[in-house]
C-alpha cells in the first residue's frame, strides 16, 4: 500500500470494526461542512447537493444541529439515495433531472432561499455552482467540496458570478 507523504493517518484501536472506521471520514466531513463551515443551526435551511455518503452525512449533521429545512438534490439514478436522505432527516428531496432546481427550492423556502449550500457533487459542472448562488440567502454560504475552474464559471455567466461573488458572503472552496 502506498501512503502519500502528506496523508493524515490516525491509528485506530484494534477493537474498532473496520466498516465503522471507514465511516469516520464521511461523517466527520458532514459535520465539518454542514455545521462548522455552513454554520447550520436551529431553524436554518440547508441545501445538500449530492446524496452520496458525504451528502448523507451532511443531512445527519444538519438534522442534529436543528435545521428545519433540509433539501437534498440528486439525479434520477439517485432515487434510492434520495429515499435514504428522507429517512435520515431530509425534509425535501429534488430530482434535478425532472424538477426545476431553482423554482422548487424557492417554493420550499417561500422565496427566502437557503442559509447554506453544501456541494457534494462530483460532476465539476459549473452550472451547479451558479445554481447555488441563485437559491442562497443574501448572507448565506456555499461550501464547495470540489474544484471549479473560475474561468469556466466566468465563461458561462460572467455577470452573475462577478455580481454575486462580490455581493454575497461566505463562499468557501475546500
């Protein structure tokens, strides 16, 4: 096994089940992204984009933090994961291939938008980032867990990106 020189390694006690140990990273990321960076708390609204293991961990963290509205988006092929998201505490799920992203979220939040967006997708599609800006409250925050090339964002919608990035606070690219 190769371990990168910059890898962070933690020794695990021998009595810990390896399956449980493997869940540590997604759960800790969920807490860090939704609660710590997203600052989700009582009565807040959060959007989690992507119902994979880290997105589902964000649902658990947001629920534990007291969020009143937890929206999870995914593709049609993610139907089972979206169902699991509801079981874990998501109040709403959206199939972005069959439902309009922005209008559905704005309807759910009565036009107010969400306090935090956590992008747990793996597509690197800049449209996802731009849609996050559309549904975020003025003082909301976007937690990006992947890299986007700013040049590609500017190619797609230069006015929206420049205007919203300067006017809205809290965009964190991890």
